[in-house]
């Protein structure tokens, strides 16, 4: 089965394949009914671990970061993903890391600017940090490494992790080579248009776009208020706070891929360890970023806890309630929202995959159901409107179509005044506490 870039600026399975090929693809596809679900995968991989319906099987939960000031700006969150991957390379546990990095494609070439790549040493690994909200295919990289006699850690978002586990179960060569599978928490994946639409809003048209940074940190802001930066073919760089861009709120789900509407795996339930953002007031106010971490493999867990003991990383213990709480919006979309989308599609006679969530529209207040449907409309419309804008060479075509849809969605989501006040007070309290803590440790260091 091959994949190619389709009109909505993402990879699509090539329909021009034999039935045998498509049966093979279905046997590893995370959204096909032919494969077992994430609960069954977790039970097979980690039978001795307890299970939580929100997170899957778990050994331990943490929040933390790599405090190395020189490394902070170039990781998305707390930098623990790169810390762990680096440790695996340095200890000789693996020969390479299969993850996502820049392709070096020139602006205007039409080629994707990110892809799955292999990092063979620490320098390559560390040059390929940060989250890439960009479609990628593991097709080529797995063909390239398969049977080369080397061992790897594989990094992926939950659906990719599931597909890799299915593949490993069928392929003893990859099963032996992929020593560790590292998960990245995912809200949903974006098409290429996500990067292009932001860059265009900064004055860099899609054909001139050379590089992007989806997670620019700013010491003057909270970690949630990160920026987006784009660089054109002449090296000119523009940057703006992501939330100020049209489609900049993750909740609007612009350019979300279709499959993400049917995903119910938030914590990459078949990964040996998973990293995300610790979206809790206590951590959110720290501009450096903080990871939420869930471990399922004892060796990987020991690398992190030993690093805590030696002072190399900061790590707080988290209960599974707290781990799940870091992904509140994600659960609303992936569990509550999924039930509505399944019910809607079945009522309309459309095929839906078998999921662990049951179709339902009665489990939520009517305005919440409307919100879920609005969100789906924003997603659908964003792909179409951006394609029209590209054809017309006019970003306004996209912005004029999206603004009213996003405004309607926003008007429905407005939090009650009391909730906003409570959240603000909580953030301010943590901000003051954090400043006091920093001042105290600075005093200690200078005395
Ligand atoms: C599409 C997407 C959606 C996400 N949604 C959420 C969310 O809803 N909630 C949440 O808490 N966290 C989410 N994350 C995870 C979060 O953005 C951080 O990636 C994670 O916290 C790790 O941060 P870090 O500082 O430890 O990683 P870093 O030290 O910056 O290292 C990141 C590592 O991940 C690899 N990587 C980057 N992008 C990809 C990719 N697309 N596929 C595979 N590997 C990749 C890099 O190559 C690098 O090795 C998402 C990430 C992605 C890619």
C-alpha cells in the first residue's frame, strides 16, 4: 500500500492497489475493524499493570522537565522526550531514533517540510526536537530500517503507535528491531495547511514557506501562550502568538484530519512511555513548559527516576486522576464528542469504525452537542476554504469563511464568569508561588 498527498494537504491511502494490498493495510490500520483495539493491545503488552479506562495500562505518572536552561527553548514542553531518547542512545540501548524532523525541502518545491527520519547520534536527535503539527508517513522510514541489523526507539502519536504495534505483531524483523515505542499525547493531527495558513497570516505565502516553529516559548508568557514562527526562502522570519491567529485555538480543530474524529486513544495506550503537556494551573504558568509522563516499561521508568535522584531532571509524582486531568479538552473531544459523531454518522447511514465509545447524543446537554457539531463543521470547512484560497492566491477567501464559524463556536463556549475567575485566581496564586520559589533558590545559589 502506498500513500500520497491528497487535495486536503495530507496523506491518503492510494486507492489504486490490489485487494491483497488493501487487506494487508487493514490488518495494521488503527481505524480498521479487522484490528484489535487499544485495550486489547495494552492487555497483551503490559498484562501485569493495572488499567485505567482513561489512560490505559500504567506503571507511574509524573509531571516534570529537563531544567537545563540551554535546552529549554528548543523543546516543546518539558523536554523529557528528548532527555529519555538521548539517554537510550548514550547508554547504547538503541542505535538510532525513528522520529519526526525537518526534511530540508525548499519553499515552493511542494515537498513536505517534515517527515519521519532516523537520528543516529545525539546531535541529530537534539536538532530534531519540538512538536510537528504536520502530517507524516512512516512508510519509507520503516522500509529503510527494516532488516538493517540495528535497534531503534520509535516515536509516534497514538494512532501511529497502534499501527506500529500491529505491524510488529506481524513482522518478527521489526518486532526485534524496535526496542522501545515512545508515545506522544495527541489532541488531533493537522494537515499541511495548518502551517501554511499561519505562515500566510504572517505574510509568508505557502509557496515561499521554508521553515516553521509551532512552539516558540516566551519567558514573559505562560507555557500555554506559545508562539508560531515562519521563515521564508530568503531567511526572513515572522512570529506571532498562536492564539492570536485565526484557527490558533486547538479547540477550533481547523485542518484536523478526518481519522482523528474517530480516535479514542489519548495516552498512546500501547507505548512503553508517553509524554504530553501537563496542562494543570500549577505547571501551565511556567513558561519553560512541563511534561505529563506516563510510564509502562520498568526500564524506561528507572531511567527517569534515577535522573530525578541525581538532579538531572525535575519530576513530581502524579496520580492517574491528575494525569487524566492534564487532558480535559482532549477527553471532551475524544470520548464525549466521539459518541456524538458516531451517533450522527450512523443516523446519516455513514460507515463508522468500531470504537470503545458507544454512539450517544443523550449523555450531554443540547448546547454541548451543538458545539461538537459546530467544531466538526469548522474542520470540514477549513480544508475546503483553504484549498479555494490557495487556488485564488488570496488568503482572504479562507479568513472570510472561517471567522464567522469560529465566532459562533466561541460564543457557545464562553466559560461562566465564576469559572473564569476561579481559573485566573488559581493561575495567579501559582504564579506568585513560583516567583517566590525562584527568588528563594536564587538567594540560596548566591549565598
Ligand atoms: C500532532 C500532535 C498533537 C499533540 N497534541 C497534544 C495534546 O493534545 N495534549 C498534550 O498534552 N500534548 C500534545 N502533544 C504533545 C506535545 O506537543 C509535546 O510533543 C510533548 O509534550 C513532548 O514534549 P517534549 O518537550 O518532551 O518534546 P521535545 O523534547 O520537544 O521532543 C519532541 C520529540 O517528538 C518528536 N515528534 C515531534 N512531532 C512528532 C510527530 N508528529 N510524530 C512523531 N514524533 C514527533 C520529535 O522528533 C522529538 O523527538 C501533541 C503533539 C503532536 C505532535
